[in-house]
């Protein structure tokens, strides 16, 4: 097998700190071994802290605002080209086993989906399904987290094949006939979806090896996404009394945006954030919790991580046993993070602390990627698709806006990006936020809002002190953010491969507001500010004039929000997830 293979392994909603190498309270021997054999990147970020947008980014190399799946309850447009398409055209086998979630849970006539009721539970359909799916020529998928009623598709087929004819006893109604379980999942471990993913991934890798076929293989785990449920013995692996329970710092939300303050209320009213076509909100509820119950949840969450780690180890060990280690790029990460008490928050939502947007990341390629190394260079999941292509010697399309990180992963370059951007458009207008992160600072802006967040990650790594009131720092970071937003769009030169009606937002480099005009030339970079009444010929650039600093700041902010407002919504949020 001469071509390089890619084995991509992901978890779901895993906090970056839940690896044994970072956290002595968690045991992950397989991932720790992978880290010893490869390089760990400690500052990897997702492009969106929810599933569908990030998972769509992973296969397109574009940001959610560019590929169309901007939120849960939407889907990646079927016409979007993916990294799988390119690998297939190059003669690779492409396969996905586990969670896809490129589409919404409940389809409509206008926006149908394969990942929805009732089709997901039509077992005859899935038994005979043999079509490419977003660039993967072979898929074996499911949609449920733990015992959810969404169970179906290939996971159920596998359970029945393995002899678990009473599988409905372990899942909630209306699909199953079990009551809601908490922490201890009664399903035997041998029928857990971790076992299914490892079993089928290993079978496919063996098949590809036997036929001497290069492959892009994605093993996509569901855990440790809540509900908190794990089979024995993992449910008792961790003692809640020995677990560190994160807590909100008293007063830390006093200067934060309103929705963050409201999470710490007993009965908050988030109705102002709910839009008619926005469907339900994630995370907009009271996050108050009982300390002891949370400790039990964390113990279960850690158990889910450790159980998953066992089956990740089975996949990597199988790959190595076939003699494929030297010729396979192995990459592990998660689609987004998770809150289990940090900042007083639970699970996920419109909160861009590192707990929710930073992810674990390990890469391995023996003999080429350094073993046992750690790097603090910035990484974004939007970079994975172009980097996979580069490692395999395939051309990167011009419309992939992620950066090629190959030289960084190989240790030949110190960094490929100076910043990352995280987007979150959970509602069309009321929950539209983006975050800019560089080596030191984090800036979060909210569409057409006067509030925001600034954290000094160097001196305040826990993100407790909001520096939003520091006007000079705020102005400086917003300008950097605008520059970053423009740079991320530079590759989008082929408008035929963009979303419909996307072009108007792409190359807005100027903004007029009555008396003033600003012009941006990010490729140089060069910036201009003109006063049009006194200088209609635009001969005097006032950009660096301190007397116009306030005007400059207001114009930059207006241009940034103006561009956000033109980002297309190709479909409404038609489902909760």
C-alpha cells in the first residue's frame, strides 16, 4: 500500500482536559499511548461549539458561515464538495462508522434528511443502503446518544446480528421500552456502540488492507456526549467523593453579557432570545446544580471517556497489528468541548469559554511526526481537511478556507495560523456570536450588541476577569478580528462553489456611514479612513490620527457587523438538533 492512509478518530463533546496526560483524575491509557507515539496540540479549537456545524466543517474545510450548516437543526447542503469526494476521486476508499450528524433530526418536505425520523428506523432501508454520503462511499451510522429513542440505522442492525434481539429493552420510548436511566446503562458492554464502532472500523481497515486500497477512515464515537450513561464496570470506575467539581467564581458574571448572568438564576426568562423560525435553544436555561449530583455526573462522564478510550485502543492496536502504522496518519480530536461546572455552566450553549470550544488533539505518523511532543501552537478543526489532503499529496481546492497545517504537524514550521475564529449562530439574529483568539487574547462579539467579552488568556487562563471595558484593547482586538474575518475568505475565489447569494458578503472592503468612509486592503495590509465632507477626493488618510480614534473604532465595528448581517441563511432551523 504505497499511498498514505488517514485514520480519523473523534469523540463527541469531550472537554480538552479529560485526557490522562493532562488530568490525573482521568484514566485514558490508549490515548496516553497515542500521545507518547505522536504530538499533542494543547490549543486546538472547534469552529462552532455544537455538532452539525463543526462536523460539516471537518469534511469541507470551511467555516459554518461558509458551508451552510450554521447551527443545529440545519444540514450541510448536499451540493457542498467534501474532502471525501477528493479522496474518492484519487482512488481512496472512504468510510465513516459511528456518528455523522451532518443533517437535522427531523426532516421536512423542503429540507429532507437521511438522519431523521422515520427513515432512521427503517432497518430494511439501511440494510440495503449503498450510496455515497457526503463523500464517504461506505457508511455505517447511528444517531442516538446513549439510550436515546433516536436509536436505529446500522447500530441496530449490528446489535441484531450479534444476537441482541431484545435491544429495545435498553433504549427509551417510543423506540424502546425502557425508562430513563441515569449514570448506569444496563446494556451489556459487548453491545455498547463503542464496541460496534471498533468492531466495524477494524473490519473495514482489514478489508482495505486485504485489497491493497488506500483509505480515509473516520471512526466517530458518540461519547462522552450526555446523557450521562455508561455500562458496568465503567459506571463505578470513579469515586464521586474523589472528583474535583469545578465551580463558578463569585461575581465572575457581573460584567458579562446578560445571557451568561441569567444562567445563574433559578428561573431565568430567555424568551427574548427565541425566534419564530429558530427552534429550541441549547443551554438557555438555569445552570444551577447540586454539588453532589454534579460530582456523580462527572464521575460518570469520566467513565464514559475511559470506556471509549478502551475501544479507541482496540482500533489503533488493530491498525498497528496489520503493519499499517508507518503508512497511516492517525488523528484524534473531539467536535467540541463540554462544561461540567466551569463558570457555573453545564453541557453546552452560546458560551465561548475554552471549556466549550477547545478540544483534545493528538496526531501520529511514526518517523515523521515527533513522538511524545507537546505544542501550544494554535490549531483549528477547519484545517483538518486541507491538511489531510496535503499529507496524502492531493491538491487542496481553492475554496477550502482552512489552512494547511502539515509543516506544523511535522515540526518543520512553528505555526500556520496566528489566530482562530469560532462562530455560533444558534438563532438567526438573537444568538449570533463569534470569537477571535490569538496567542494571548480572546475576544467575543455579539451581532449588533454593545456588550462582549475579552479575556487575557496569558494572565487569566480561567477566563474570570472580563476586560471588555478596556476601550483601547477592545478597539485593537476588533480590528484584528475584522482582518481575520477577511483573511479567512481569501480562498473563496470560485463563486460557483459557494452557497447561493453568498458573493455579496465576500469581498466587502469598504464602508460608508454618512460623513466617513473606511477602506481595508487586508492583503497588504493597509487601512484608510476618510472624512468625506471636508475631503471628498479622499486625499488625507486619517487612520492613524488619534483625534479620530473613536470614529475609527465605530466604523470598524459597523463594517464587521455589516458583513455578518450579509452571511446567508440557506435554510431555517427546522429541528432542535
